[in-house]
């Protein structure tokens, strides 16, 4: 039976039950659905509705049903939401939705039986019908297998073989033989890449044999609960760490369905780091988007913006989405996954490009979406174990659906080759909350003193087949299909075996540890299934409940022995017209360059992605008092001590690569390294490893395969010369889009280089923001040892050219010397600010260094830079840097650089009293209004932000961002030392956790989807509490009663993925579960307790009415006015207030992180009725990021004990966590926010 409810927003929620519900239970559902109306008459459900496909239970439904279970509502099977539309022609997503004409009892009925197992008699026909992209050699090989086994192969076996042996999975071109101009190349592409690690192994511990590379890391502190199968106290212990580096692309899925394509790309890359060795911890992410030109319009939505470089190719009939849609949706997808999973995205890149020359059309019609990241683990766990017969095969995560079928095969060929149906079926769907549950289990196992995992692998391409076969590849195994979770009962055996429903991990566990692992999984609500075991017979089979085996092959047969791929090509010389220019048009050229997406402001990307979650981010994109995205280097701390860390950066140069593939590769490496140079690396360049991701239009036209070989060899040679290894990477070699009319658009061959390495001290990372002090000097250091050249530059691109005269790095050793010199100057504290020279050239570097300041400018003279072409000096993208040095160190700097044979040019000084960039070179002079140039630079961001921010907030942001500088005001007696508060971060070394009743004890309370618990726990721990980890399952089962706890904190995140409203489901678990409700009621009835709710926890406290129960009209937290997730570092003012935690901070102005989608306080009472403890410093958006009444950021109970606030003070207790902090205080130990936690501890102590 299906019950229907109409929400206040007029959508309809259908609820399938298997027995009648009581009136009280229906009332509970009405509350849960936001005071919805129960519809007893289905005649009111006529008209057209868009909702989920009837055969697929959505992740939204899974969360909603689990919410009802946590409310002790029994008998609910499925919950889905349907939205009324005006006609059957309304838009909807055919991958996930369908159109309904009226809603009735049949909306979940599926009249489709699972297809039977097929014995395939015509292999060639099956290959084309299923879009398997099997080569003639592979089909010949499969015919041999048929003969060996004496039977036709099944559809599952052929389909599975095609996926796990696709170019996407097996990288046959990179392992193949290249014949160029009739000459056999002596090395494969793989060999060239592996050569870098063979010659310079550095700190590498694992390379080329796992989905992630590991390098030796430092000893750091692990902060985790002692026992994670129940509620327990956090403890600190030292671990020997390893650092992980990973990047991979999701190009085909993002081209077809950008939101889920990018989201699952992000999720898959995170799982790769989760599954490294026998488990490790992802910590921060990166992202790159490359598309065709978006063809942006002005505010009226129709008038084209003045961007004539976009006219170089005509508009195509885009196969699936326009470039503008892809940019918005893909970045939304990647951001949403990281936001909900709890991974900050700390650096990235963006490029749009089209070109037509020599009769060839180049554009990123088949887009590039790269997801990367860094992480860490223990050295103990960095290698996989050896499977033993009888090990249990475990799957953790979500159910199987008809999603992501054939993704490996279809993504290995030109997009557009197969029908829309086949290509849409190959796309996965994202469920980050499910992945977070799986991760919590993996995290707990890795944090244990004895990790029980033998091996681990993520589910990606080819689903169970690829994941589980790799787990048991050395042993063989048998999978019991009756134990696999099925979300869609119409799936065939083939679809169950090979679907790519994501957010799943496969583990091998020794049987004796299973019960313990199950306890942790149940506590974390991570679905766990024991689905098989290793056999030791080198055979792999999926067995149905009736004993039939739809898949039954030897392991050796599965992975194939088809002939080595041979790539025959010839070198084709292509010349590209060089750009012509006039010195009189410098300002016009600058205006053009600053609007290219690659150069322009990326605020539209950073303002919607969490850059602070986990509390370990030491450097992210946004810098300065105005907080603009200027930093190209991301840095995270490895623990909360804020010393040792990891840096990461990106580089690419595909435009230059068109003219010279060799130079394109070298420039890509060089850019990544000049971006990461600002972090003090533990051993300089020897600390670094690279990931090289190759996206190329192989076999698309004569000469492309030869260009790929040249590009890979050049990168290998350069990396060997500078002593940097490339232990990881990925290739995607079908970067071509075919259109129904026969047109073929080739994406430029592209290599994206991600660098990563250990940082010695995250507090010493150099910012690109100019210090506005006239007693300083700016120096230019050219790393390239080459002439200034404009080929492949943003300048050339803005004028519709590429140019054949491209720069490169002439002397690799000199590049190393420059890099090492900058590193040494950072270590000596000589560099005040520094920025690399890349897209947009030197003039863009100089402008960007001034943009994030409210005042001041630069006076520049280019005379000392070699050359006599001013345009080249300003716009060439030769690798190099600009550094700012205080006058007191200028002689030391000049002497040091001279002694080390590093060429440098003094180019200018700040002009604090003038807001201009004045530049001279001999007789030529020009002056640029910095604020006007910043508006030009910002405009592209605004035009894109309009497409994602509602209610005119994009325009508000564009008007106000420069008017809202961050201001700081501290108590006069604040010293920034731990000693001031009597704190000792090393107390774990001298004492064991003290849980005596006289010790202040706090508990962090979390629900599935919570992701901000660890940083909160550490803030409490540092302040002197013993801190307990409490999961909602602990309260619901009665394992935890909170009786020994003095303070509870509801942590931030996305509980239940915000399904049915933020914190609604979490509140239901308290209100409608007797044991949890009793524990909470008893805690609040005591007079010796405190409570705090942050972000999602704030939403919970308001939903439970814990702050002002005496008010007649209740407060609410609503969607941000922009209707999107808001992420920013901004100002709070602490008004005079009566609260335990914030009272002593009254009058302070402090910086803090916000990261939320539903943070707008609706406060129906007069302002003086609330105990307001924090206000946003500015009333206007974005300073007030959500539109809260009275600019409120937090409120407190009348007695001062219970506090709810949206911003994250726990992510701002150390100066290095803050995106802006007074320069003279950045080396201090703590910020004033620690005082709030100390105040709480002291109050508790006074009550003991």
C-alpha cells in the first residue's frame, strides 16, 4: 500500500508500507515531511509529476526509510518524492527520473522480470549490441576460451571480460608498442613513466601496483577513539605515516551527465585513497575542469558577453549538455560529493578552449574532469596482504542498481559512437553519505592497533566483477550472489555482477575477525555483507542461490592474453600562426586575458565547496583580507599539531602542447612545481612525487599517437633530469567527440601533472598576497633559462591564436637550482609573499598579488628583465616566480642568489598610498587601475555565479566582496599561547586518559553523515576535556546514556544527507526513540551540563527547540537566500552576551569558517528576546552568507549554558587554520576561539 503526503512546497511524498499505520504513526510522518498533509483521496493526484524511475530505489529513499526506522516506525519499505510540472513536455533527467501522468498505487510497480542468463552464440553481434568495444584480437581470444571450456560463454562472462580488459581498465596503449615513422620505439609509455621512479625512487614505498602511490611520511599523532565498536574516549598515539597521492579523470561520464559524472569521479578517487594498501585516510581533494567555451551572456540572458575569442568555432548541437551547463553542473557535483563526504577541496584549475587551424578543429567538447587528492596512512598498512584460502570476501556499501553498466568499455571509445541509451546507462549515480559510512568503517579498522584487513579494493568500473576479482586474483574465489544486496529486483545476473553502483568497498577479512568488524559496521550504519570466500584454486565464480553459475572462469582466462597493442603512426609537423600585436593596445589585451576562464577569478567555484572540513587545512585557494581565490598551492596538516603536512599543486599546458608536445609536457611539470614551491618541503624537491594524467585523442588523426609518445618521453626525460618520480597517474585516450552529422571535434592532447610532498612546517607556507609595505622589494626569478615566448599563452588564446614559438625549460638543472633557492629562502624567512608566473603572464601575477588587498598598489620597472619586447615581458608564460622581500633582507637575498648562480631582476616596490599598477620599461610607461582590473578579472566569475546562485545573490556578491575586508580585534590580554590557558598539547605523553568522575568529560555526538567530529573532538581535548565519541546508534541501543558526561557537542556535517531537511531525521531519532530521548532529556534536566551545536548540530538544536523552549514562536533554520551551499572565511562580531563559552569574548572581532546550505536564522521574536552570542560583521551578502535575521550567527539559552551556531569555531582555533590572520601573530599557538572551549571546561570544573 502507498500513502501520499503533500508537502508545504506542493511536492508529493509517496510512502510504501506493508501494513496499515496508526493515526499516531501517520502524524509522525506528517511531522517528518515538514508538516505535510496526508492525502486520503488519490483523485487529488492528477496531472503531471516528475519523480524517480519506478524500478530504482533512490539514495534519498534509502536515507528517508532509515530515518523512519530510527524513529521506531515499522513497516515502511520505500519513500520517494514527486514534483508537479505543468505539462508532459517539462524537462527532467531521463537517467534518474521519469514523467508520471497522475500518481497512484502502481507508481512502484515494475512489470519486468530479470533477463535470463544468455549463452552467447554470436559473439560479434553481441559485442556491437552491448557497446563492448572488443577488438578482433580480443574476440578471437574469447573464441579460444569457448573451446577450452567446451561451451559458449555467458553474457555475464563476455560483458565482464570487456569491462576489466577495456582500455579504461588495462591501459593497453600505455603498455603497447609504438612504431613511429616505421621505427619501433624501444620503450613503452609505461616504461618511460616507470623509469622516473627507477632512477629516483626517493621516498616511494608503493608505486604502480595499487590504485594509489605511497611515499614515506613523518611521525605524526593519531587522534582517535580507543575502541570504535562502542562509545569510547579519544586517545593520542604516535604513528609512522605514509603520504598518498592520486588523481584520475572522469571525462566521459562528466560529458554525458556532468553532476553525477563529476560527483562519482570525486567519490571514486576518494575510494582509491581509502583502498590503498590495507586501508588509508583521504584528507583533501583537487579538481580540474576543461570544456569548450561557455559562451556567456550578459545580465539579460541573451546578449553575448564581449568575448570574441569564443567565435573561433561555430556553436555545435551539443550531444548532452552545453559547456556552460557542464561547468556549473560538474563543479556542483564534485563540490557536493566532497561537502557531504567531508573532504575539503583545496586547489584546482579551470580551462576553456577551442581552436581551428590547418583544417583541424580542437575543443574540449569531450570534457576533462580530473579529481585528485592527497591522504595518508600508516607505514604498517601501505602494502596489501597475501590472501589465504578461506578468507571472507566482504562488501561494504550500497545496493545494486541498473547504473553504470559498461562504463569501462564505453569510456574507452569516442563519445557519440554508441547510442544515447548505451552511453546514459554507463553513467553512475552518487551517494556520498553512503560512502562516508563505508569510510567510517575503514577508518576505524586502520586506526586500530591491529588492522584486521587482508586486502581492500574499491568498486568502480565493472562493479563487483572487477573489485572482487582483484581482491582474490592471487587465490581465486567464489561469490554467493544470494548475499549481494539488490536494490532493483529486475536486475539480471549480468547486471548484478557488472553494474557500477558506487560507494562500495570490497574487503578480505580473516574469519576470526568478522564479528568485531560487524560490530563496527553496525555502529556506523555501514551496510556490510559477507558474500564469499577465497578458494586457493585460481578459479573465480559467481554462484546463484540455485547453484547456477552465470560467471565461471579461471582467473588467468579473465584477464586475457590478447596480442600486445601496436600503435603505428608518423610524425606530422603542424605549424600554428604566431600572434601579432601592438604595444598601443596593452590595456585592451589585458582586459581580454583577464576574462579567460583559465585566468579569471574562480570565486564561483570556491564559494560553494567546503575548504575547511576536518580542520586540517593550512592553505586553500582564498587569500587576503578580501578572501579571493589566488593560491595555487594547497596544504594540509597531518595532525592537529600543525607542523608536518602535505602540499599539493597542479600544472597543465595543452595550448603549448599543440604546438610542441614536448614543451607542453615540460611546462605542465614546471607549472605544478612553481605552484608547490611556496610550501616549505621537508627535503626540497626530493620530497616530491608526481601524478601524470594523460588525456589524448588517440587514433583520431594522423600524427596524434606520435605526439603522445613525444609528450610522454619528454615528461619522463625532464623528470629524470630534475630527479622527481612519477609513481602514479592514469590515461584516458579517447578524447574525441563524434556528432550525428559526421563532425568530429578533437580535444587537445593534455597532460595534467599533480605534485605532492611532505611539508616541514605548514605555518611557513608563503602567500601570494602582497604585503603592503613600501620598505620591501619585488624580484623576478626566471626558472626557464629560455627567451620570452608567447606561443601557447593565454594572451595568444585571447586573440584566437596558438603560435608555434612556445617556451620550455632549457636547463633542467638550473630549474632545480631555482626551485631549491626559493625553498631555502622560505626556510630562512626571507620571503614575505610570492606568486608563480603562468596563465596570463607576469602582469597577471603582479595584479593578482594586489587584488586581495583593500588598499595599495605597485610600482614596477621591467628594465632588468632580459629582452626588448614589452608585450612578451608582460604576457609570456615562461616558468618563473615573483618574490617580495623586506629591505632588511634584500642584501642577503641578492648575495644568496648570486652565490648560487640564480639570475634575478629587481622589478619594483609596493606603493601603499596609490591603488594603481604602474609599469615602465625604458621609454614605455603605463598605469592600470587595480580596482578596475579586478572588476574585469571578477566578471567571468559573476557571469557563471548567476547560474548557480538564486535571488540575485551573485550580483550582491559582485557588488560587495571588495567592501567587506576581514577585521580582527582581540582582548587586550590575549597572548596566543597555550600557557596563558594552562594547556598542554602533549599531556598524552605523561598521562593516560583520566575518566575519573572529577575530570571534565565531553562527548561529541554524531549521526550518519556527520563529518566534522574529529576537529571538534580535538578542540575539546586541547581545552582539557576527556572526549568521548558517541554515535547515535550508541544512544538508540542504550549502550551510551550520557550520565558521566558534562558537555555534549552536536557536530557538523550532512546527517542523513539532509534528506527531508537538515537535521530533521537526526531530530526524529531523538524524539521518537525511547532510549535516545531519555538520555537527552536526562542530560538537559541536569544543572551541571553544557551543550553546543555547530552547523548541522546547530540545526538539530533549533529543530529540537533546545535553545529557547520558553518562546511562543519557534526559531527555524532555513535555506540560504542564495539557495546553495556557502563556503567562506568571514568576520564575526561577538556582542556583549551572557554565555558560558562566549561571555569573555564580548567585543572581539574574529575570523571563522562557514560551510552550510541551510544556515539562515528565522527569528520571529524581537531581537532583545534572544541571547545572541555572535553576529556576522556585515549585514549584506556575502558577509552575511545566508540572510539570517539580525545578522545572527549563533544564539544561546537564557541561562548561557546551551549554545547553537552555524560557523565552525572548531576549525579556527589555530592561526594556521585561518584563511586570514594578522601577519604578526601567525606564529602564535592558538587563536581566541580556544578561549570558548577553555571557558566551558572551567565552568564544568566549578560544578564538579
